[in-house]
């Protein structure tokens, strides 16, 4: 079986990878660097939803606009001691991280310098609750 590569994105941090479709086909190519021989294969990943999402926790936030051109806004509808907000690329790389204190109810992130792609917003609180949402950057 021979694969044609379309929109190939190397997964640099497999342990941090989140699927962007459900189900999603992952293509694998392994090459022996000494002989040059390789094998190719594929597999499908599917989840019942995004793992580690606390739905009640995620309902305390509103994120807009999505798709976003420049500034992503986050409305916080509850009080917290601290929140860690981060943006990750589709391959799991950390793009942005900040800590929010309990005084803020509206927060914004300037994404204007990012290229058009899919990113992930992650929010964690001091109790270990977390959620992740997909961001589409135009």
C-alpha cells in the first residue's frame, strides 16, 4: 500500500496530541536511517469526546470569535483563585501561556501574529480542573 501525503504535519509530541476530527486517520512512516528502508501504515483514533474535559468547568467560560482573525476573547463566568490559560499548536507545541488572577472576568489573547491553522486553548485552575477547546485561526 502506498500513501500520498497531503497536508503532512509531523506530530512532535505524541503524548500531547489531540485529534482534530473524530474519527481521525493517522499515517505513520518509519525509516531505518542506516539502510534507507521504510514501512508505512495507518490507524484511526476515535474518542467519545475530548478526554479530560470537565463539562461543568468548561461551561464557566465563553470563547469568541471562533474562527478568530486577531484577538480571542474569553469571558469568565465564575470566580477562581488563579487560572492558567495556554494556546498550543496542532502538534502540541506551547505558543502562549499566562496566569489570570481572580479579579479578571474578561480576558483576551492577541493571536494576530499566528499563521492560519488550528490551535487549542487550554484552561486549568488551581484545583486541577481543565478543559481544552479548538481554535480556528484565519
